C-alpha cells in the first residue's frame, strides 16, 4: 500500500523544520554564534518566508506550519548571533 503523498510532505517538513535545532542548542550552550553565517541565515529566512506565503496562497497547512516553525528557529539563531557578537 503506497504512502499518501501528504504524509511524505509532512515528514519532509518535520525533518527540515527541526534541522536547525541542534545549531540553536549549540549556540545557546556555547554562547557563541561565530560559526553561523549571517548571509546563509538571511537567504534561508527569505526562502522560508516565501514558503509560508506560498502555503498561505495554496491553503496548505503543513507547508505553512513547518516553514513558519523553521523561520522562528532561524530567527532565534539570528537574534543570538547579534546578542553573542563580539564575545
């Protein structure tokens, strides 16, 4: 019996949505974000915001929720990068 395509999309969203949690935890523990690229975060966050917009237009809740969650995680990392700058 084939797996419903929506399950594959939800699983993909969960994996990509949680992929930056280890980086967030490491940054908080070490109080250091020197290894985090500001350009990478900016590009990633723009992409995530566009995915959320796309999900809203398509009324696709898995896309909206997983990408909004990813955006929040990356926003937290970006904020910590500013907070820990120069330490």
